[in-house]
C-alpha cells in the first residue's frame, strides 16, 4: 500500500439472504482466475464517509462479497469485510487522468484481487479504492468473476449509488438454485451433441497456436476507444433495413459492421472461413432467471462459418438468424446450449462453442464481441453527480462495445489483442466511415 493510503474493512450491516454459503456453479468455477475491474472518473469530490456507510448497506444484499472461500464449494458468509482503500493524489487533475491510455495505465486506481489469495480464503472477492484528485475523484472497484458477471457487477455499483442517495433499486436475487444444472448423460452423447452444435474440439497441440501472442505480450494490449456516432448507427440501421428487410437493433448493426471492417483490415482472402461470436445475457431468457439475478448468467453464441467476403448486410442477416431464437423469453434454444455447456464442463470435455484459437491467429478469423452499452455504466451517482468517463474492464474480450460519454453520444469500441496491431495509426473515428 502506498504512503498516504488508508485501508479498512467494510462489513455488511445485516444479512438479507437465508443461506450461509454462496455455492459456486460450474460457470463460476470456470471464472475463478478472472477479475472484473471497473474505473469511474468524476469531476466532483465524492463523500467517502457516505460511500462507506452505503457500502455496508449494499453488502447486506450481496453478503457473499464480504465473505471468504473456506472450500472450493463457494464463499462462506463470514462477513470478514471488503477492503476499502482511501487515497489522495492532490497534484493530479481529472484532465491528466483522462489523458492516460485508458485500460493500460489505471491499475493504481484500484486494489487488485489476487485469485490465489481469494481461493485460499485470505481475501474477499471485492475491493474498493477511492482516490481524491485535485479537482475530482477516481473510483476503482474490482471483483472476482467467480461471484459476478458484467451485468451483476455494474448493477452492484449502480445499486450502491442508489443506496447513497436513498433512491429505489431492484433488490438483487442471490439464488444459485435457479440456474440449470449439468445432466447425468453418457459422455459419448455429450460429445455428439457438441459436434452437432458446431463446437470446436480442442487439443493440447492447438494450444501452441497461442504462444506467439502470449510471448509477445500483444494478447494483453488494449486499444484506445474508437467512436461510432449516433448518426452512423442510424445509417447502418437504414442500410440493413433497405437491403435485408430486417429492423436491426443497435447491437445487431454494430456487430455486423465492426465484423466486416475488421475482416477488411485483416486482408483475408474472400473465401476464408470466419465466424462471429457474441456474449449473450441469459437473464429473462433462461426459464426462471430474472433480470435481477446476481451472479454469472451469460453464454457465448457463435454464428455458422461464413466467407470473409460476405457483405455487411449478409453478416447482419446471419447474426440475426443466429440470435433470434436465443433472444426469446424463455428460450428453449438457449437452455439447450447452456445445458450442453454445463455437461461439457462436468466431464471436462475438450470442446469450446467457437474457434478460440481463431481469435489469436496472426490474421484473426474469429470476431468475438461483448456489448456493455445497455448496462448501468454512466448512470452511477453517489450524491454529487455522474462520472465524466468510465473505463472498461480488462478481461481480454477481443472487442467491447461501450457507451460513449453522455456529452459525446453513440458508442465507444475497444479492441484487445491481435486487432490492436491492425488498428495502430488509424483515426479514432475510423468506424464512422461506411
């Protein structure tokens, strides 16, 4: 801990759940080594005392975040507390923080979650750091991905702000029994189902394809944001409607457009086989999983393979055809895919729902996208106004769609890994040209 920093443990005021152990699902266990990091930059001075009081109340609804792992089964609600660090950099301005290279130079504004220490029961799965600047404040929050996905993480911070201001919020639901469970099926049947669904079989030899990206360090590189204006999004929707008759959502047209522009940047042969993958929030789409479920409830969905020369509108139509059945409420297709995923995890079968190694090829053939534009990102308020900039997590999603600051409009697009090599030197409005 740096000089001038003050650390303390914030505990829940009381428990608002009936259980004593938050039990991990197979999805949670798969995320044990991953950490979600959120960074909010305010042009105002946050009331740290009020935030501590409100956090104690917030943890009453999320008591597993103040608990500790006592076994690999999950988190015991020991209420040992969440580490809260208060810091100050009185010579540093908000403007100077905003000039930093977003995800790459902000780690000092949060307290790292060490996956090993968390797994041994030494640390809580959540940490908070508040840094007072000369003319503002930076809030850094980190959380083990084993306890939350992106939806529940950003909702947690939103609810914390609501509690700070005595405003209403949807009470989070912590009930792991709502999620589907792995089935007792023959391994051969699960393998056949995975192959029929188009899943990719992995081998120990295929892992060597990752070595160049890992050894070079490019796998961890994050781009600065590329902006897509509201006007560009409107034009894309009009083009998809005119060409295909599909009333495309913002997510659909952006996914297709970014995919097409990336494949052009990679200069693939027209007949190179490619695919698009997106992360789907399963809340309200899986039977029994409500919008306020607080845990991991997402799944990666891949399109069938298509040629790199496929047009933007045709890619949009293919993505729409892939996602339409899993957007239903409830979705039988999504339930089948979730169970297949759980069944594969149960027996540790070497299958993935998409070509993982295609993401890390010298010229990527897998376009992997995660859209956060509809989550509680900028509407966070602890009593003194909303943030001027929110920096995305650094989990390694190849492409992240992120809401642009309210005064800018549209969305921001961040890239991680191999794509950053192709984007160097491009203007930040590159994705505004059709």
